[in-house]
């Protein structure tokens, strides 16, 4: 597994996503933490949202950039349509696709068009750069998930995980 794959799906500078999501019941994933803007469910939904957008962009599907930041988080209707286990499965499915794209050295340097925020010109970057951006984004939000798990008394998971 190359380092970009590790950042996306493995254990690079942080616990692997599978470890971070391990043994986390849906009830806890939906529990609000005082002072936190989002639940664990909402954080993971946001990760999956951007993971799918990234996959679209590197496949030359010009999925529009959300009009508002809140559009990248689930509405109540979104959450009602997909339970925690379904969301986790969707994350792992798209995460496998992202890791496979990171392994595809033939296509990593291909330039892709990435729509920007409304009113700003579209950007171009390589598929590698887009996947690196996704890796940084996911690491940030998985860090938030770990903190929420700590605040909820559910960290570390049974298999371990960084506690520092």
C-alpha cells in the first residue's frame, strides 16, 4: 500500500478509519455533544459526501460544489433515509474506490477539473492532488470523530487506537 493509500484508508499519521469507526453503535453516532457543531454521524456523512465528490471529479464527472457549507452535511431527511450501518458501508465502499484510485499510478498525474465555490472559477489539479486534498480533509474530520468519541467515553475502541 503506498503512502497516499495509507492516508486515505490505512494507518498513516493517524488511526485507520476502520479503527476510528470500530464498535461504535448508531445511538452513540447520533448523540449530540454539548458545544460540538456536529454528531459523529454528521461528521462521517460529510466525509462520505466529499469522498464521493472527489471520486466524481477524478472520473471527470463535474459534480457541483455545494452552494452553502451546510449542503455538505446531512439534512434530517438525509439522516432518516440512511442509518448508521448503511452510512458506514457507504463510507467503506467509496473509501476502497479512493484507495484504488491512489494506487492507479497511470492516472494519478491526469489533470482534472474541480468546480469551485459559486462565483469562483473552476480549478484544475491532478488526480493525485485531489486525492491528497481528500486525505487531509478526511484526517481532519476523523480527528473530530475521535475527539467526539473521547468526549462520549467511547475511545479507544476494543482493538486499540492512539490515545495521545
